[in-house]
């Protein structure tokens, strides 16, 4: 009886999650209105899409670098990525949006007229790309790379806190956490480049 109730709750949760993800993907696919592109709706689904391979990669790194069982490293990696996704990605977007407001005052950057202007525009508008004309294909993937850089820094600190929580000699966990984040963000970088080329 308990198992059947649990199955119903899981099914209900999956249905609700599917509706939410469908909404996010529909919104992110139709953001080319005059309001620009809020990159959170691209960044967050990208993070969710990559969650399983990232957890696996980080568990492998932890297993090689820590004296722990597979169960422990998978649990550590899953918890660390849960918190870095739920806290880190919205916070990274918020930081990028703060930078955008401070540097542009909420208006558009210099645009995409030349390489320097394009680079500045992508960096300062990473959170919310303005609908500058012409709008190059590399703007969204470029902004995603900026947001991934901020997310990587936050992930290291958040995941260090999760992995070292309630453990002795906390300093010894810096190296495994930094290494696992380098490995997983290299995969995210490859996926972002694939997204850029595709």
C-alpha cells in the first residue's frame, strides 16, 4: 500500500516537472521579442539537461581522489550538484544581471558592430541579451559561457561546503572539489560549444 502511494507521488511529481520543463523550453525558444533574451531560461534548462553526466563525472573524480565508497561519492556528487544547481545557477544569473544593471543601467550595451563591441556586449549582457541588430548566432552561446564561468566559481564554493559538511579536516576537500568541477565544467563547455556550432 505504501509502495503504491509512493509510485503515485512519483508519477504526479514527474507530470508536474514535465509541464514546468515544457513551459521553460517554450519560453526560452520564444524569447526573441523586443524585450531581449533572459538567459536564465536557457542556462537553467541547460544545467538540468547536463545534470546526470555531471553527477557521474564528479562521482568518478571523487572516487579517485577520496577514500570513500561508490555510494558515498554518488551521494556526495548528487547532493553537491542539487545545491549548486538550485542555489548556484539562479545566483550566477543574479550576479550577471547585477553586473548588467551596473554597467548599462538596464539599457543595451554597445552592440555587435565589431569584435570588441561584441565581446563587451556579451559579457555585460550575459544575463539578459538586448535585441540588438544584427543579432549574431554566437551571442546566446557566448552569454552562456559567461554564465557558466560565474556558475563554476559558485559551484566550487557550494559543492565544497556540501562535500566537506560534517567531515573532519575540511581543507583536504578543496582539491577534489576543484578537480571535479574542472572536469564537469569542461564537459559543460564542450556541450556549450556544440550548442554554439549546432
